[in-house]
C-alpha cells in the first residue's frame, strides 16, 4: 500500500470526522472539501457522483413527507405503538425483520429508507433507545443482499461460480439461514446496547433545549391535528405509501413486470431498480397530494423532509469522495487483497470484507474478488461460505441508510463517534458479521 494512498485515505477519514462533528449538512460539504483536496491537490479524477442513490432517497422522502403531512406517519406510529405497548423492546427485533424481508424481495437495501423514520419515532415515543432498532434495521438491509435472488451481488457470484456447478439454490440455502441466525443473535446483544433513553445524558440535554422541545411538540401537534381532522386521509396516505413499497418489492422480484428497453448492444433489459423506485415513489407522493390534499408547505416543514434532504447532501459529498479515492487506487487495492488470499484460503473472508469497506458495494466486491478467488484456486464452498463477508458497508459510516438513520433519530442516540469508528453501527455490524460468517461456513461445509 503506497504512502500516497494512506495520506489520501487519512484525508477522507478527517473529512468524515469533521463533517460528523459539524452536524447538519456537515458531512456533505466537508466531503466536497475533501474532494477538492484530492482533485486539485492530488490530481485525482473525480468519479460520477452517486446520482441514483441520491434520487432514490429524494423520491422516497417526497412520498414519506407527503404521508407525514397528511397524518399518515402519526397513524402508522400509533398503530405500531399499540403492537409494541406490551413489550416495546420488541422493536429491536421487528425492525430488522422488516428491512430484511423488504431487501430480499427488492434486491436493494435502499428500500430501508421508507421505514427508518417510522422506526425512529416509534422507538422514541415508547422510550426505547432508537439507536438499537435503527442500527439493526440498517445492518439487516445490508446483510440480506446476499440472501436476495435478484441482488446484483448474488447474480454476479452465481455467474462466476457456474464452472463449479454452484446453483442459486446452493447459495441461498447457505446465505438465508446464516444471515437470519446471525442477525437474530446480534439483536439479542444490541437490545442491551447503550443506556436506556431516559438515562442518556445527550438525550436529556436535548430535552432541556426549548428549540428541540418545540420541534417535537409542533411535529406531534401537526400530526395529531391533521389526523383528527382527516383520519380518513391519514389512512389513505398510509395505504398509498405501503402499496408503493410493496410494488417496489414485487417489481424487484419479478422482472417481467418492468418494461424492457434495448441496451447499447441492442439486447433487451428490464428497467433498473433505481429508476423503478424513483418512479413508483414519486407517483405515490403525487397520489397523496391529489387525494389527501395535505398542506403543501407542511410537507417541506416536516422532520422527514428535513432529515431526508440532509441525508442527500451528506451522501453527495462523502460517497463521492470515497468513490473517487477507491477508483484511483483500485489496482493496488486488488493487489493487496490477492496477497492475503494466497496465504490461506479462509482469509478470503477478510479480503471480501476489506474491499467491501473500501468500495461500498457488494456487487463490485464480488465482481472484483470472486474471479481472483477462482484464479487462486479457492474452494467453491469457501467462496460461498465467506460470501456474507461482502457486507462491510457499516465499518466506515458513509453508506446512505446509515447517514439517513442518524438524521432520522431526533434523540441523537444514533451517531458517529468522535473517532469515526466508534459509531452506532460498528457493534451491530461486527456481531452480525461474526455470527453470520460462522453459520455460513458451517452450512457451506455441510451442504456443498
């Protein structure tokens, strides 16, 4: 690893640290500052900004903000609260189960955006530390990618492992039970993570801030008044939003439901999931506006809209910065990982994890390292058994749902620590990875 790469990597980490401490749009603008240093100072060519991710968040936020203005979010919270009232701690188990199932059928973890604000508010109003369910919900949305038959990472792995006669069923009968067991065990530990909300000094300090109390009270009063005045509209808005979310899942799992268009070679390919999510969610927002008639200005004043837009700005800067750095040094990163794998086949898991941390993409990690594994003679059962290790997104907190969940948590319990790596998702992610990897290697050895 070159000294130049290390210096540039430190710059990226410093931008994340300072941006996180600045709060608000800090992550985004300091990501832009880091990009300026890499581009004008080190002459690194910028990659394309993560437009699809940003637009997906904006589309989902538009629909969710419209639903909130129509009283729908408050209605969902009340319904969820009834379920959780007997034992509200169940949300730490229910939240990741929801995002896990959604991701399996949609093939992308970005569907988690639609439920994060609900999880945050249900937890806060029931006195549960939102950090617990939010962190596990995000981790589950990442890990279930390797259990989704339509995810790019799974499809890529299947194509590369085809010479070994590894089928989709072979992969899924290892990844699905291993990730469910791993995430379930992690939830047991995470359910006790951190202080209880009523004992958290940071949250209690916020409760003494008149501006914070006014924001919470105005949000609750707004939702309560709108729901009382138009409970029917609240129900309709929730119905539209949930139908849109289900449509995204169905369209993600059944390609034939999406229109097909010719690519550059003339081959017909289905409409991509990014555009599908954007179109469906924008349509949902439009229908809520047409049918439920919420106050247009209330939509942009709501907490969901503000949190979502902060997440978009953060992703714009930080994700673009990280991608530019990795693209410039991809050759030496691949060389480093290849050296690890040659020493011992089981270290393939470490290679997958390290690269996924650096490139922030399960699909790119598989496409880069699985051919290397085949070339180095790594046994197919080891490759399938270590497949779950491509979920290293959580290590550096610059992944979209991570940033979004931090912004959606108005209590401040979900956060990036002073030293970057001591963030809310590190322990849940490491526990989920350790348990899932252990089960995955065991199942691969038994079944393949």
